[in-house]
């Protein structure tokens, strides 16, 4: 919308807020008001018992389908525990007291528990998704916090679970000392000879802090295109291809050619590119035993040096404590302090300072020259790899028969929850929305506090955090708003000047007209009053004498310039 004033026989538009900026501002205000209005609305959390499309989902309402290992080396305690309780005390904020997870509650112990699927999961043509929530109730110093998807082909009874139990995929964080990484280890079976190798995803994988005492969501996705994606808290932190030979410590597909084990380097093969120069001889005066430093022969002891004075003396100002008993405490001795007589030059035995030895040359090394007999670097002959194969669809992993938690850790208070196994990433997203996101929202409400003031403070902090994480788009938006304000101010000034100049000949305009112009910006009702004022101004202009009209035009032109 624009308000028009007559100036030099033409209409000049009075600038207002650009429509997109005004609309955006109104939307943000409505969102903020809606957020504040619903700040205190909390829906009771219901622990989901199942997730549509999930092959396996465990919210740990109970542990009926889990079996603890009976291996004597696994004595660590496992129990259902709430998020806020640690070692029997409510020590952590608990946004959802009704929820609980499976906690490893023994320090410096091995823990083992597993569950077996009714039928194996096969991932051919669909891929694999594994996801779980993890809460470390104290910083992880040395130990793992990962899951194992157990292999169905080499299944063992759950009661026999141990470190040698075959698995298809191991996924989750691990830390010991300065080494902190998120494991993704896939065991792949050769279709040629049945040999199984462990393929570790190499390189840095971003991991959340292990000391913030907050739940984190770990997700691993193997797509039907054999792409691997690692997500933490719903954000992708790493991606790779199972067909990439450099992405894993042992590539899924072996090389076509290998070294011939029967080939050996000939005895006369020379693979040294350089040799000692026979013409290079150590000089007769080269002294390898000469020290690097010697005493300075030109140095002399200063006259103020005190050779007979000790470096420290008893403090002459010190006195024995009033309650000192020589019979019980022994003879009292004053504490030692630096000897003031040593300050000018020094005390005690004087030694010459060390200087560089001009005769020092160090170890003599014979010069080298190019070796005329050099043949080149020897390498064994390459032959066809008898174990070669090419798996074009490695996403079809070994059948998965269950989930196991088999860990040795120095810390207790490791809580697992909402374990999910599926083939569609959208199923994992739904599970995260109903569990992890719900907990995060509840934790935000808990942190926010009660009342509208707490809600306002919380949303301001949330906006600040969003601005830090999205600096570029927020910066662009702020610049756009500032540019709109500058444009508004620059366009309004000439219009106001023109309006003031046009009314200078006949006197001031009616104050009602100015009020209507300002009021017009607040709504359509003010715009209708403005049109009436405009018609009145046009009628008054027609009644002006020619000379007055000419004078007004000159003044208007000057004001506009």
C-alpha cells in the first residue's frame, strides 16, 4: 500500500514496509505468541510398545525376552533403571520419570545380555537400520557402549554369549584414554571360500561428548545402494560406500591381483639407489671424540665472588614459636633463605662457563654417490587372486539373528534404551520422534522453568542457539531486514519534505490530515480517511492563484531536491 501526496502535479509514493518483511514479522510474532501460549501445555508421555514397520523394537518396559549370559567372566549387573537415578540416588534431571532403560550398573566388570529374533532378518534389496539411545551417567573413561547385531548363521544360545560370539554388525561409541571413536564394524563373508573378515570404517566419525550426562541417539543406515550413513542425534556425521576400497580397513571386495608367494628376490638384485663414495676418506685430523662444548679459557672469576659463602643461610629474622618445646619437638632450626652475599656475583665453587668447541666436527660420515649397479625396487610377481570375488550388493549382509550387549567397561551407569532394528530409515525417524525427540522436548520444558517469563527466556536462548548454528542464513535475514529499514527511512524523507513544502504557501495543512496519514499506516480505515483528505487537498489546490501555485511548485521542487 502507498499513500500519495500531490507534488508538482505528480503523485509521489510514500514508502512503507515491504510486504514480505511485514508478513514475515507478523508470522514470527504469531509463532512466538503461540509458543508462549502453549508453553505450559504438557502431554503425558506414553512409552511406545511398538513402532510400525520395525523388525525389532525394545523400549525396555521389561526384560522378558532378554537372557543374561551364564559365562563366569561376565559378572556385571544389569537392571532396568530410570534416566535420573544413579547408584540408587536421583542425581540427574529426568524429563520423563515414567521411562526407563537397561543400565550396566557395575564398574570394571564384563556385562553380557542378548535377545534372539523369532526369525532371521535378511537385508537383500532393502538395507539395514539400527538405532538406539545411550545415556552415560558419568564420563566414559575406558570402555565401550556399543551394540552387536548377532549373526544368525553362527547362532549360539544366549546363555553362552561372550566376546567370541559371532556378530554381523557392531555399532556404537568406544573410548579408552585419548582414543574416542564411533565403531562401525561389518563382518563380511566371502562367497568363494566362506572366509569372514572384519571391515572397520576408517577415518574420523564425529561423536557427541561423553561427559555431558545427556541422552544421545545413535543411528547407522546401510541403504539398498550399499551406502553407509552414521547419524548422531538425528544429524548425519559420516557417510561412505561399502564398495569404496579406501573407506574400510579391509575392503569388502578383495583385489584381483596378489603377490606370488613363490616369487623371491634374486640374490644379485641391487635395489640400493646409492652407495658409499670410495673416494671419500676421513681426514687424518678429524677428531670424532672432541666434545661439543669446552670451558671458556678466557673467563675469570669475578672479584665479588664469595667462594666461602653458602648459597643459603638460616633466616636471621626468624624466631622459634612460643609453644615450641625443645624436649618434645627437638632443637628448633630457623628456615633457610637465600644468602644476600651471593647477590652481586655468586657464592660457592666457581666454574668456568661452557663455550662452543672450535675443534668439534662430530661423527664423520662417508659421502654417497649414485649406484651404477642399481636395478630398481624389487616387488614380487603379481598373479590372479584365487580368493577374488566381487560383491556388487554388500548391503545384503549376513542374516541377523538377534541383538547383544557384550561389554567390558571401567565405568558404571551406562543406559541403553529404545533399540530399533529395521530396513527403512523412515521407521527410525518415527521412532526417534516418539522417543528421543519427545524426551528432548520434555527436557527443554524442564530447563525452561514455569510461567511465561521462563518460557520467554527459554525461547530467546533457543533462538540464540539457532542463530549460532545457522549463522549464514540468519545473517542474510538480518541484513535483509536492515536494508528494508534503511530503504523505508530514505523513501519517507523526500515524501515528508514534499508534503511540508506544498503546504507552505497557503499555510499549514489541517492537523487532521497529518493524523490521518500516520493513522493510515495502521489499517484500512485510516486509508479511507486519507482518500478524503487527498480530495480536499486537490480542491484547495484548484482554488489557488496562479502566482501562489508557481511559488508552491518552486518550493516543492527545492524541498524534493
